[in-house]
C-alpha cells in the first residue's frame, strides 16, 4: 500500500550505538499478537491454509530480503521466489519473451536487479471462454532499509498508544498519561528481552501477506478442476513508488485488456483483529470498488457471501468514504482506469503500517487464509459465469475517487 505520509515524520526513536546485546534467533515474546520469530519452510498443500501462508510470508518478509524495495537485490530475490512457485504449479508463463517476468523501468535500479512484474496464466477449460481472463494480483515490493536503526519494541510501544494506523497517523507529542503508558510498555518489553536495532522495512503485511495469498490462490486453482475462463496471476512491481508495476502492465499488457473480465487486488490482508480496526474480527474484510464500474460484481459477491458456510463480515466503510484517499493507493486503480471491474481486498491498516515492525510474527495467518478462500470463491464464480460482468454505462459509474493516471 502506497504510504500517505513519511513513516517517521513524527517519531525518531533512534538507538544509541553503545553496548546493545544481540538477540537470539527466536527471542521471548512481548506482544499479544506476536507469533514465532522464525518459521522453517515446508511443503504446501492444495487448500488455502494458515501454515502455507506462513511458509510464504516468513520467506518473503525475511530480513535477508532487505525490505524488497523495487530495483534492489532483495526485491529481485522475492520475484524469483514468486516465479519459482508459479513454475512448480505448472502455470503458463505470461511475461516477456516466454518468461514469467515483465521488466518494469524504475529509477535507480541496482545492476542485475530490475523491478519485475511476475505473470502466469492457468488456461480455462471452456474453448468458448478461455480467451477471457479473471485476474488476481498483489504487489511484491516494500520500502527497503532505513538509514537509521530504531528500537523495535520502543517503536511498537509508541505506535500501540499513539498510532493505531501506523504511518497514516500524525499524533504529535504524547500527553503525560500517554507517555506513562508508552514507558510502561517499553519497561515490560525490557523485562523480557533487550533492545533490538531494526532497520529492515520487512513489509510482512504490506504486502507479503497479499503475495502469500496470491500464491495460495494459484495453488488452489492449479490443483483443482480448471474454471471455464482463464486466470491471470500477477505479482505487481513498484507499487510503493506510485503503482508503477500495475500501470506498466496495463500500458503494456501481455494479454488483451479487453479480455480481462475482472481484477482482484489484495493489499495488506494480514491483520484486521478486533483490537486492530473498526469492525475487526476473524471474519472481517475491507472491500473497495466492487460496484464502482459494475453493480453486478458487488451484487454477485454479496449473494455468494450470504450462502457460504464461511461467511465474511464485509466492511464497506472505506469504499463509501474513500477516507485517506484509500481507493487510489493500490494497484486496482490501474485496472479501474481501463474500465475493468475491480475489487480491492484488505484487512486494514495496523500499528505496523510502513514501519520496520511490520514483520511476519505479527500476521494473523488464519484470518489471511480465510480472506484467501473468499477471494478464490469469488474468482471461481466470475470465471464460471455464462456471461461477463455487465459494466455500467458511463453516467451510472461511481467516479467519486478521481485518482488520475
């Protein structure tokens, strides 16, 4: 998710350089939402399940990926990982020159580490409909490395009290009461483990979570009966730089844009608990855009959700208000501007949004898996419809979010 403000415009909890002891590989836990510090990779299964997501996210958001900034070695490693999963699943390459990759020009890319969209196709089963596509995507980049180390737990303590939406919030200085709460949280953390200098913007929620769900949806489709229409799986590059990868794909498509029936974008699907967001909970999902170009799209999703055994609690607040310019800050915009029906799925902002504390141990993997199963069912319904989704005439479209190009 593209940031609205600088992540550290307010807070500068810079560590002193003297005498901090190193942490163990799996330190004692401090935070109520904190899972294991590490997760050994393991074979994944056809179903969309929490442990498979852990396998993907712990690798994609590891410190070794150095924050996956577009055009860096870390991001190149991440896109190689995504392509390796597509290849293992037997999906057809849909990038440039018979590869899974579409090179995306970004300023300042490191030598031999270009930014890349990663694109694959599962051909449809119906000869009359397989030339139409249902697209699903998430972005593979984040913000790289900080120039100054921050104390991980002290930063989280500040945000716990002052910045429930992470970098979106600009709270100013704490009150005396707020400072007492922050100091208490820091003292509790210090009683359990030493300070940890943190410079990596891991991007576990933003958007290794969406990428992990993308890979799980790909495996679910690849190991089941093919739907009637074809499926496009795309890992977008350079979203954080201004939706650059999705714009590059829609300006230079490897399949005809006219043939894309609907686009599904997942960005930040790793939190959304009761304590995280308004209307939060284990079945929560924030959904934007489904009725902006095709009322039929939104109606179909609601009808599907009403009869599912695993009903989702859909939050339309952000779509109605477009608070924080939300609709315009992720890759669905690139498809929207080409009049392709879109839906954006998220579990919302958290205290770790655009912070170095956005690490894999804080992701709610059961919740993410539930969102993934929902998106897969929506895509299956769209892919198997006898007719395309009806696009509204221009005078009936919701163009309230003027995102520009």
